[in-house]
C-alpha cells in the first residue's frame, strides 16, 4: 500500500487538533455548567494517533489532569497509540507500506 506523506501528515494534524480542541471545549462546558463531553469520547478521540493532541490540550487548558479515572483512560489511549506507531513502523520495514508523493 502506498501512502502520500503529505496526506498522512495532514490527517495526523487534523486528528490531533480535534483531540486538543475537545479538551478546551469540555473545559468551557464544565465552567459554564453545561452538558459535557464524556470521558470515553475524549479518550476515543485520542485513539487515531492523537494522544499528543489530547495531552497538550489537557496541559494547556488544565483540564482532567487530576482525575484518576480519566488519566487511566489517557494512559491507555497513549499505549494504544504507541502500539499503532510500532505496527506502522513494522509494516514500513516489511515493505507493506511505502511513502510516495501523489500526483
């Protein structure tokens, strides 16, 4: 399978931006006493290689940094992200995935 590196990078940026923004949106909703984004949804948003965006959002917005149940979900999502990166590296090393510019 051939992957366009620019498309892959763009998708990676988008999913990380979504995970980051979700932390900020949930923080605003919490401050206003409105219906919140569930912890499960926040953690699931980190699964498509977006745990860096989730952790950055947690730090920048000071959101969900003390809640142990969410921290456990965040660590789990990060472990899944690490496994996904390992699988991608493995696939590249075996030639199953290649990078090629589109066009």
